[in-house]
């Protein structure tokens, strides 16, 4: 059974496919502890141009996302409805739920989404992309937020 979450209003966040597929490289550049240890997860906020706005690392992927959302709420910028959430690992339903509760309309993961996360993203009006690689991404829900660019 899906957690209770109201569907997000579409506030117009869109990203180009090329920018989406380029996010893993940007995250790797911004992950200092992961480079040193190989054992850290990260969550990052990105804008419609594929720029990373903030990133947080932790040994636990949930903790990394909690740190990131807490930072964004504490700082007050950027508006979470105009950001995407990038995950260094798989997109479990708990992380999609956290994004939806925070008002983040787009979740992109380097790893796979779970079936429940796809169902939740569809219900919550959250775009969910997974298996991000340089030049590639699978979009599971909300494909209208991904623009094909020349």
C-alpha cells in the first residue's frame, strides 16, 4: 500500500534529456568523500539546466537526502518545486516519498527504481528517472518534464 501523499501541482519544472543524462558526471565531481572512500551515498538538488545546487553525502542514502532537504529548507533557497533530486544509488519508495513530501517534482537516480517507487511517483505526480549514465536515462513516470533538445 502506498504512503499517503497528495499529488504535486505541476509548477513548470522541465529539464532537457541531455542535461538529465549528464547529471551523474556532475555528482561524481561534487562527491568529495565518495572519491576518498568509495562508500558514501549522495543526494543532490539540480535545476532545469542540469546544474547541481547543493549536495550532501552520508554512509546512508536516507541520511544524505535528509541532510540535503534540511539544508534547502533551512537556507530557504532554492524553491524545491523548481528542483530535481539526484540520488547516487537506487530510488527506493522512501526516497521518492521524501521528495514528494518536500514538494520536489523530479527524482533521478543512478541506480534502479523499485516497483513501489514507480507506483508512488505516478500517484504523487513526480517524474522518476533511473539508470542514469552519461548520455542515457530511463524515464519511468512524468516524461513530460523531460524535453528532447537538439
